[in-house]
C-alpha cells in the first residue's frame, strides 16, 4: 500500500547537535526504509538548520541526505519541501537538481483524494509583531539581496550562532510553555479555518517540536509532527487515516 509521509524539524547541521553525521544518517536510514511504499514525501520545514542559496553557490554538507532525496525522486516519489524559518532561503537549486517542489507558506493540497492544509506552522494564526516583522524581512527580496551581498564567512557563523542561542537560552519550563502555547494557537487556527473550509479534512504542521495528533470538530484532525532531534516522529496517510508514528528502529 502506497502512503504519503510527513516529517519536519530535523535541523540538520545545527551547532547544538553533537554528532552531526550520526544525526544525518538516522534520517537517511528512515528515508531508505520508506522508499518502497512512499508515494509522496512532505518536508514541513526546518529540515536544515541553516541554508542560503547564492546564485552559483550552495552551502556545504548534508550530502547523504540530499543524495537520498534524489534517489527517492528518481524512483518516482513526489517530494514537497515547505520552507520553515530556518531553511527559508531555498530557491531553485534543490528544485532543479533533485526534482522536488519548494513551497512557501501554508497551502491546501489534495493528497490521495483528501484535502490537507499544510504549513511549517509559523505563518498561521497569531504571531507576535516582532516575529511577523522578522519573517517579513526573511522573505523580502531587497533584504535577501542585501544579505547575499555579505560574504558567507560572516553570515554563516552569525546565522548558526543565532540559531544555537535561540535554543539554549530558554529554561526548560519556559520552552515547554512556549511550545504548548504554539500548539494551542495552531488548534484555534485550524478549528476556525475548518468552519469556512469544510473541504479540508486534515491539518499538518511542524515548527513546534511537539508531537501531537488531535481530533477537531467534524471528524477532522490536526497533527504536529514533533522533530528529528529528540523525538524522531513522522506522520503517514494511507488514503483513509492519518497516523503519528515514532521511528524507534531507525
């Protein structure tokens, strides 16, 4: 039976991950394990902890992971990569080199005859003004041009250090509250969206680093995909049911 697979938030290359090669290989082994029954693969953002494509140059690393994506694409698996707040600057390289589709922002897609709303999770519902402004800067063409004019020897360490600081500065209690608040925000958004879009049956998000599979009114579901740092969770859809799983054997 063919399935659609959904993963998010592996943050490959993050400074706070001790063994980056082992981290990457765990995800590669998972992708290899699904190659025979995957019809579609949805990467819901922050797959890479940092990525900026210049016109003729791309960041080093992640060769085994990108090679596995290419292998899946060559075998006929349709791959959709939703940009997150860390891998926001995906442009045309992976699209052209691997054959995947890059999607920015939330969108409604039909998967095996069923409508899904898919999003990284940082562009729906309420967001604090400063976060909205930062996100606007990330997507703004002028800001991107100015950023690209600075040599990577400066931008790369700044970006990766910022990512590391954002993860390690919060206390566990504060981080847990922030994540639960994000989960609630997504639940409120999904419930309200469903009232006006009855054709959408399932809502799928990343970003929060929590694994949640919730029932919504009207037989709908909302799934938050967790991550591939501590939880190693993913979702599947077989044409009838969405399930949230843990890759304990990877």
